[in-house]
């Protein structure tokens, strides 16, 4: 079974403050982890994935297999970062894959 | 490409009525997911198809829900009979073959009164 846990439903920070959105996962094999973002009135879209090891819009996330975590971080939050963030896991397994999401964290960046 | 297209965008129906949600995935994508989004449960995977075949429907809440993918360019999610607790936003998503990014439709906001 694969499971994604985002412990915070709501997170509020001030502009310029660091932000960390937590994500923990449970999966018996080798997972692939993602962060998706949903801005107000827009569709979900991929923000970043762990295999790319890239920074998107100032966000980074490191896969920690020991702690089974994939926390999303940004050193200086901006108001336009306010959105719903979902952590997602895909298990490796043949040509079929199941993409499981956490319950999401609503980030609000205050001016 | 217009991306994943869902219809209708909004649906309001009375309890007990049949509801059909539609999805057109991106051409060439051979997998399709249906998700339900609520404040309480977040994004729940209902069912996913690969090459038009249902692979995992363990997330379908009960027999009132059914999904079909008669061909590579069309899928439906049907609720019969609908209940107020089915009110949610339903998303369809399709990933590109060989690329693990899933592209989402804009969703159908269903309200059952």
C-alpha cells in the first residue's frame, strides 16, 4: 500500500519568511515523489519532482528515505505562493502506475 | 493541445438523480485517473485506467459509482443514484507515456441537493 501524509491542513506565514510544507510517505518499494500546486481557480499542476532535483519558483524538496519524507521548502515566501499544495507518490512497478496524493496543505502568505 | 477536457464544469442535481461526468484525456496519453477533491479528504483516487482497462478501482466509494473508458479519447464517471455527500470537485488526469507528470483537467464541481 502507498500512503502520503501532509500533517498540516493550513499554514500561514508572512511575506519574506521561510516556509516548509511537510510530507511523509509510506511505500514498501522505491517511490517517486512529487509536489503539485493548485492556485486559486486554476487546475492542479506539477511543481517539482524529486528525480529532477531542481528548484522551481524558489521551491526545493529533498527526498529523505531514512525519514520517509519529502518536505517542500522556500527560504523567502512571496504572496503569489499562496495556494493549495499536494504531495504525491508514485510507486515504480511496470507500465502501470498509481499516483496517490496527500490531503493537501493550504498555504497563505500574508503581506 | 487543449489539455485534459472535462465536462460539465458545474453540475447541480437533485438527490437520487443520475450524474455523468465526462473526460477527454490528452491525445496519445494511455493512462487516465479520476480523483475526487473535498476539504475533508483532499484528493482521493477513485479509479485509474491504463490502455482503456481499469487497473485499480479500489477507491470507488460504493456501487453507486461506476467508470468507463470505451476508447482512448473518452472516459465517464457515473453516479447513480446521487447523494448529497457526493458533492465535491471531480478531477480527471492523464500522464504522458514515459513522463510521470500528470496533467489535470479543470474539474467538475458537483452539487447534489
